[in-house]
């Protein structure tokens, strides 16, 4: 049966088994794509973003998007949940959560700054978290860690 997500195939007897390739690679690819789209939306000058204090973490703001931005948030959250389901490594999950925290910080900053005025430290933190996630994912998949990953 074609068209199932992440290379999953239904085989004789209704048993679900991974298809060719690793479902984690597909999940990580989808997450990185959703993350990049979310970040691009957050940096778009026409984006309408507000932010409120996080109810449990006093040092964080929670970004809220308008109707145009909501699909970016929803896709990112869905991709995050998929990675959480398929990942085998606590290191990958920790890196995933840090990357989510950092990209949300950029989006929350847009509530108070124009795209060109977002503090550079937020991007420095984001890029470090991005590289950590990629390195953890590559390690989990048995791929060599590349020099730019760390």
C-alpha cells in the first residue's frame, strides 16, 4: 500500500513494518523542514506575532501567531511529536527540545522587535541548538558527525 508516511508499508497479514530506509530519517527531515518554515515565518516582516509569559517557565515568552502563521506552528508541533515518538536517543530528544525552545524565543522576540532588530544572541543560541540537534540525529542514525554539526 503506497502513500503511508515515513516509509511504512502494510504487508501480508496487516502487519506494519518499516519500508526501505529508516523512519527516523524521514521524521528528522520533516521536523527540520517544519522548523525552517516556522523560522522563516517568524522573520517575515508581515508576520503578526504576539507573546505572553509562559505559565510555568518565568524566563520564557510564548509566541502566538495569527491565522496565517498558525499552520507553521501546527506543522512544527506535529513534527516535534513525531520525532519524540521515533527517536531512540535521549540526546536527540534533549537537542530537539532545546531547538524548539530557541526557535520559539526568536518567534516571541518578533512580538517586540522587527526582523532586523531581533537580538543576535537569540540567533547564536538558535544556531548552536540547530547544530546540536543535527549532530545528535546523525549519531543516532549511525552517520558520521560532520565538522559543522557541533
